[in-house]
C-alpha cells in the first residue's frame, strides 16, 4: 500500500516534500490511507499526481516531462523514477492517459479501442480449478494461503536482516570511533603519526593481529618502545615535489579562441569602433532590461527597439565566445596557483649536508617558475583583452615553454629528498616498527574489550538465519509464480472479448440508461483477433459528445477491472476526475458505479459482508484513490462506503507549483461550494495568513464574487416587476456604507478579470486591502443575520473574528 510520495520534479509539482506539507492537527506526518479522496480545482495538479501511479503501472514515464523525479514510499519499500519495476504492480489508473492509450477512437475517428477479455463461457471444471488455485494463493489481508506465508516469511527475513545490519552498524561504529574519534582515536594519537588512519586500516590491523597471534604488551614492553620513539632524528620528508605542466595545451586553446572571428547579426558600428563603449553598453544591459524604462545614466526614455538592436549586435556567438574565454581563464589561474606551490619542503627539513644543494635547486626552480608564471599571465591578459573587444581577433605571442627545465630542477630536489630520508633509514625503521607494535598492542586490547569475536559470531549467525529465510521466501515466490501462471493459463481458456464489450454495455445501460451507445467486439476474419468499436444504433459513433466520451471511457475502465489481467487481484486503483463534462444525473450514476462495483465491501452469496481474520470487512481493492474538481461529485463521495482508515486531501497551486495538503474540515464535512467560499473569505480576513495561504488571496476576487452572487441572490431574489441584477444587489447590501460598494466592485472585477486592466497582472497583490474588505464583508453578514453567520462559522470550524 502506498504511504506517501515525495516529488522533487514532476509536471506541475516542484520540490514537494510530504513530511513538510502533510501534517495533521497534532503536527504528526499523515499518510495515504486505504481510501483517499482528493479535491482540487482544474489545473491544480490532480492528473499529474495520477501519472506518477500510472508510471508504476505501465513502467514508463510520461513524455515531455523534463527531468522527472519522484519517490513513492510503500509498506514494502521505496520506488523512484529510476527504479520502476517492470512486472505488474497491481496498479490500475483511470485518467486522460488511460483514455488516450486504450480508447483512441474517442479522440480521433481513426483511433483504435483496445479489446480486453473477461471470463466468458462457463466451464465448471476450469472454474473450479481456478477457484482452488486462488484459494491456494490466499490473501495477505485475510491471512490465508501462500501469499500470507510469503508475507510472513518476508517480514521475518527483513527483521533478521535488520537485526544483522544493526549489529554490523554498531560494530563498525566502534571500529570507526577507535580509528578516528577525537581525542582517543588512533588517527589523533601523535605516537602513531598516521593522520590518514581510518576504518579499513584498523580492520587490516585486526587481521594482522590474528594472523600473527599478536600478544598485548605489558607495561615494561610498552615503555621500552615508547622510549625508542623519543630518539632524536629528523622526520622523513614524506611528500615530493610534483609538476605536471599543461601550459602548452593552455596556450594552444587560447590561441584558437583569440583568433576566432565572429560577426554581429546586425552590428552597431559605433560599438565596433569603440571597444570601451561596447563594454560599457554590455555591462549596462542587465541593469536596465525588464527593470527600467529610462536610462539610469542620462535619464532619457529608452528606445522601443533598443533591446532588439542590442540582441542582434551581441549575438549568441559573441556571448558563447565570451563565456569560453572566461571559462578558459579558470584552468590557467589554477595552473598559476599550482606552479607557485610546487616547492612544499623547507630548508630546515634537510640535514645540513643537503641544505646548500637544496637552496641552489630551490632558487633555480623559483626563477623558472617566475618565467612560467609570466607566460601564464600573458595568456590570461590576452584572453581578457579579447573579452573586452569581443569582435576583434587577437594574436598571442609565441610560447617560450620552460617546462622541461622546471621538470629537471624538480627531479633534483626529489633526489635530495630521497638521499635525506635514506640517511635516517636505520633509526626510522626501528622507530616505525616500535610504532606499529604499540598500535597493534592497543588495538589487540581494544578487540578484547569489545568482545570482537563474539560480535562477529552474532553477525554470522544472523546472516545464516537470514539466508535460510531468504531461501524460504524465494521458494514461496517461485511457488506463487507457478500457481499464478497456472491460473493465467486457465483464464486464457475461458476469456472472451465479446463478454468484455457486453460488460461495458451492461454498465452503460444499467447505470446510465444509455441504450443508444454500445460497444461491439468484431473479429478479424484474417487474424482471428478481436477489435472493439463504438456504435450508435448500427453505425459507428463518430459524433460523441464530451459527456458521452466520459461515460464510455469510465464504463470501459470499470469493465476492464473484470478483465483476465485484473480480476481476482488486490489492486491499487486511482480514478482521476471521472465526471468531466457530465450533468448532475450522470455524476450520481458515476458515483453509483464506483460504489457498487469498486468501493463497497465484498459480500457472500447471502448478502453478508465478508470479514477477514480480524473481523474487518474485506474490500475489493487494496487501496483506492479518487480525485475530482467537481464539488457535487465530492459531496456524493462523502456517502461512499469507507473503511476506517480513509483520508481527504486537497491539491492546490502555491508559488506556481502544485502541492498536496490535508483537506480542511469544513470542505471535508460539508462539501458545498458556498461553505468553501465562505471559508476562503474568512482566511483572507486575517493578515497573518498572507504568508502561508497566499493562494486564497490570489483567488480572492473570484471567490468573493461567486460567494456574493449566491448569498445575495437568495437575500434579494428576482421580483416580478423589478429584476435585480448583481450590481443592484451589491448596492443594496452595502447601502449603509457607500464607500465600500465601489471597493467591492473594483476588487471583484480587477482580481477576477484582466481584460482591459492588464497592468493588474504585473502588480503585487494588495494584501492589506483584501484583508480589510474580507473582514468588512464578514461583519456585514453578521450584522444582517447573526444566526446565519454563526452557522457559517460552525461549518468551517472557526471562531467569531469579532468576539471580544
């Protein structure tokens, strides 16, 4: 079962983190439940959410989604966009993509309808064997059969694996702490002189201790070796000089860049003639484009065609060349720094015998490095000069490469280092041996203190037990696959495409009374394969309305759940907006179809609910998601058969990105647009909500207009002799405060329409003005009808904002 989804980037979702957005009133992270109702307005992201589950069903990501990324966490693990399993995930999704894939005829008269088969002609022997095999497979929820055994053994294996991993983690932490922890770790002990000591090294030392049967030192032996380490000697020079010159390739690349010729698309001669002016203009572009209408230097109005001319002058080719010039400077500067740091040893590191030779060699290296650096600086200066005058090719002086001389001088210093280290060879070897013995003695004591052998035996025992359980799990999986394969073969013998079409027609006729449309399975005489076609009467139905398309496609989806590839499986079902373009009657019938064929608990032949081992109703689905933009349909879904673990969610757009939230209680419990709109206006009456509920403020104009239209229509209904329009109702309602009526009219018009006032779309939302008006409207409602106002507050579970 799916528990939650994180969506870094998928369609309209950007950087959505479940644990941040989905929290209940106690600030606990909520999860998807067995039944999940999702409401969102059109274009809020509902279909995008359904496409994530459809990706898990089909194994394919949607086309044209740039860098899609998601992580679906289930009760058995996590699946990302890079790890979509190829086998059937027992997921079935109804959305626009399902319709396009299977019912192309509804979009294009040349499109096809994918046929499907359901168990058809009766064959008692085969049906009996299928029933026996299904019983043998059993069900995890009902705690029966092979699937339940497999789930139990899998859980035992995972628990054993987790226990083994925990022991291993603790043991590795102890080794790592001994190796590297401040201040007692081997790495930080000045005696051992190994700042790179780490976990692999302590593991290697433990292996050495065991191989040599190394004994822990007593106090006497330890002090003897510590005294040896205090003998005076110069330390070895561990690092040598390294010089890997690349000036030749840097020079060649720079030469090519400097000589490259580019021509503006439409040159501005004045800029070509004056490189300084050209640089000045280019640097000024980002300070003016989309920011100023007048020149920030002289104050004159910028010409209307200025940006077009500048874009044609500073062509993409010039921008790319400038970027390439800047990019090439970085490795040159890096080489400059690297060559300046070649000499990493000092005069005092050498014995006096070698100090004079080192001084002379270092001076020679410094002289050559100065020449090498000057050559690099020349290349950089050339690149910067071309960048400043981008349209004029430049030449670069021929390279005087002294890399060979520097390499020879470096070799001399490295030779001196070898000679210097060899001079203390005997003392160093003795001290190194003592140092290693002290380290091995300390580690041997450590392994004894933590009972390393006993901990390793625990890991080995848990590993063996886990492997034994893994074998059992694999054997059960193989056995389940064999039974499922046998069931599939038996169902093939029973499948009947004509029954699939009849099932769709049954739903169309029974639930929608739509006898004019029907689906027919037609057999191809050449291939013996079946194809489906939609008929109106006896002729192909090429003139389907949007509502008819919705009815046919949803009946097709529900009937396909009875198909041979779905029937008998516990499915995760996602139904996305099945009532598009339908009237009220058909919306109710879609609800009835979902309730009777998907949502209602299973019943036995006597009409009694089937219960699992814990006495809970058994549902036809493993998990069910239903999303909609239709408040009327949402109202019906309140009556849907619901398990105890169900949840309601809201999909909204915030900061140009879709996000998922827990549904507010007033929308979940009352489900009328009137209550919903009142709740949105209430939210806008508090300035503190502007930072977190800014989508409410963005929609304020539309929401206020729709609320007032409904509220005032019933307060001031049509009269026989005097027809009240919206504007007159507004005037009458706000007659006690003439200054407010124009403000209401302006906000509801400006914030819900941009035609003729396009400037509104590029201006920030006036939050204080919205808060003031929202609070005034609430106060007017309270003053006019306090009882109704209190009931509206109760419906959204909010306190009176005007109470003392």
